[in-house]
C-alpha cells in the first residue's frame, strides 16, 4: 500500500447518482405517453420482475429510452444521495448538467431481498465510478433510493482484481437468512467492535478473494493492508450497521463510520461459501458536511 491509498480514499467524493429520476421530468423532448406506460406496467410489472425493471431503469440513463422511468413513483421518491435534491426534480437538475452521450451504465450484479433491489454497477457519470445502489419498492413502484459511489481506479489491486470482476452465480437461496446473520455478525465483531481474535473463524484459512482496490487476496493480504495503514497513521472504524440485505450466497451491508478522520459510508458485498466468507467487494464514500446536503433525508 502506498501513500496514494490515503489520497484516493480519504478525499470527499462528490456522489452524483445516476438513478434517481425519470427522464421525462427534464424537458419536453423526454415527454412520454404516461397512459401507455401505465398500461405496460400493469401488464408486465409483477413483484418478481423488480430486478429487470431496475436494470432497465439504470440502462435508460445511458440510452435515453423513456419507458423504464414509469417504475418510479412520481409523487413519492425519497433520495438519499446527498449531492442530489429530493424527488424527481432534484435528479433532473443533475442530469441536465451531463454532457450528451457521455453516460455509461453496466450493471454487473443485481439482487432482490423482499421489497429491496440492490445492484453493483460500473458507471461513467461525470467520470468513471463504481457504485452500489439500493431501491425500495412500494406498491410496485420505486419510492426510495440509496447509493454509495467511489471513483474507479485505473489499475487492478495487488492480486490483479478489479472492483467489479468475478461472476460466481447466486446460489443457496434457502440459506439467505443464515448468510445474512453470518455476515452481520462478522461486521459487528470485526469491523464495529474490533474483536480481531474472532477473525479467522469467519474464513476458510487464507482462501479469501478480495476486490478492494488496495488490498491483496487472503487474510494475509488483509493483515498486510491493516499494518500498512497503521504505519501511515490511517484509521478505519465502523460505528453502526444500517442495512443488511441478501439473496442466497450474497449479502450487502451498509454501514457508517470514519476513515482517515472523515465521516464515511461503507458498503460491503460479501459472497458466502460453505458457511464462510469467500469473497468481498466494497465502496467507501466520504459523507459531506450537513450544510452541503442537497436534501434532508440523510445518507442512510
């Protein structure tokens, strides 16, 4: 780990969500036939189609296709990206600033846990970023959105991995709740309470695939990163878990804490295999001072 670790992760990232509003709110060119769209929704939108609706909505940011936006409730849309105003109008203001044709959206993972759909996406939106997004559905429409975005590094981590790669399928649907409990307990024990004597019990030896851009595979890689951070005077502390969502062998945890002295939002995605944590992806985002928030909903 080099001094670039501190530079890349402790700076405040201006998080510009690509998710929060329908394109038809922006200008007349995006006006759609809402009656036709509502009919399409009634015919095709069933609860088990939430994933596809989210994928279509995200991709429409890149393509400009208008129909997917009807999945958002136009009268109730709670925005937790603090750089974006609340409701649909807040996002419209941000989207107007985007150079035409510059947005790219490649969602590499999508999961569903009850009324929540969460995604892992490779973005180019005012620059390359990696993001996790959470959408809450109510009465078949999206009514709330959270995200966590980090600038995308130009190189792989010490083990040659990126923040997005690997493609293990979703399995073990019958173990979703068990895996959520395992991961939540891990985060509480290790990241919140610092009980490092329990660390090894959560892993299958040194078999641990790591996608953090600055950390190598295995517990040995994690230990080396912690040691390097300590030498640089960099501290990382999780204070509170806000959400634990999962589908099968994948669990996403959103947490709040501090990194290098900055108020930080941590999103961690874990893959569980045979009752042990086998793989990890994450993003960290500095939470701005409240005076700079564009909405009053809070990050979490």
